């Protein structure tokens, strides 16, 4: 049985990447693909290792039925480039940080999350990055959820052909 492993990456692994992980976990469950899509998240920085996601991220996620409380921050490691098929960054700075530690032959594994938003979803057309909500208010965490939901639906659609072979 073919599987695909995905790691979502942001700066500290307490806002955007755990939100994407939580959204993706539920969507693959609903799509009956949980056994075939392995999901994790990590940060490029080391400030929040072992900590749960930001309370504001957890609250916003809970309002939509996503569970983030059990997740814990971790820092991306060189071994992750062997372990994962895709390392999906939230913004261009995370892409640059990943490229610094990534073996050259594995750079094609690094993608931006917003690349997966379907063109039909005009709301996010032209958005390259998931904006960091850390220094803002609750509306930033809602926006992250909106972006993650749209992009993760597109990601599942993109992965489906690989999972059916």
C-alpha cells in the first residue's frame, strides 16, 4: 500500500504548521486516507521545542472542530528530508531556511502550502504565503485556518493519484 509522508513547516511550530497538521489530519480522515498519508509538523527555529501550540491557535482550531492540544513543537532536522516525501513551508523565509539544511538532491521535496490552493478558490488566488499570526489578533488565526483548509483540500487532491497506484 502506497503512503505519502508530509511535514508542515513554519518558524516556531506553534501557530501555522500545527494548524496545518491538525487540518490535514481531519481532512485525510474524512477522505478515508489516514492509513496512507503520514502527517507531522516542525519549526525552523528551536524556541518552542516540546511546547503545545499557541493558545490562540488552539482556540480558533477548536471552534472549527480541530484538535491541536496533543501536538508539541519540534525543530526540523536533516533526517526529516529522508523521512518525508514533502516538506511544506508556510512562507518564503521557511523555504530558505529549509534549503539551507536540505541535501541538494532533495530540494524538490520543499513546497509552499499555498501552492496547493485550487485555482477555483479565487479567495486566495495570488497568495503565496500563510501569514504569521503570532503578533496579531484572533482574526489572524482565523485566516490561517481558512488558508490551511483551502490548501490542504488541494494537497489531498494532488496526492490522490499517487495513493491509488
